[in-house]
C-alpha cells in the first residue's frame, strides 16, 4: 500500500542516526563534565566517541526502518513519543 512520497525534511532528526543516537549518546556520557576545563571536556568527547562500537552503530542504523514505520503510522507527524 503505497501512498506516494512522504514529504519529510531531508535532515529530520527523527530519521537521522547522528541526531537520534550519536549526539544523544555522547551527551549522556559527558554531560556531568560541562563545568570542567575546555580541554578536559574535549578529551571526554573524544573518549566517548571511542566507546561507540560498530555493533552499536549497526543497531542504530537498523533502527531507521522502525523509525520510518512509526513516521508513516503517525501520518507524518512527530512520533518520538512512540519509540520508548
């Protein structure tokens, strides 16, 4: 059942792995360091990126299909609330 193309912003954070996984994951790992010196925060960010495994990236990328299905079910409206 194809309804035709879905008008959805090309850079929608709901469907962008960097937005819905990577940045959120990094932020959760370094959030408590926000008052540290700039170089310490920078080192923490780099270390946090090193924690992301290929398997984690693969699972997040695979999750795009589920997110796209929620997008269609939500009638192209926000659907983040259905993911948790």
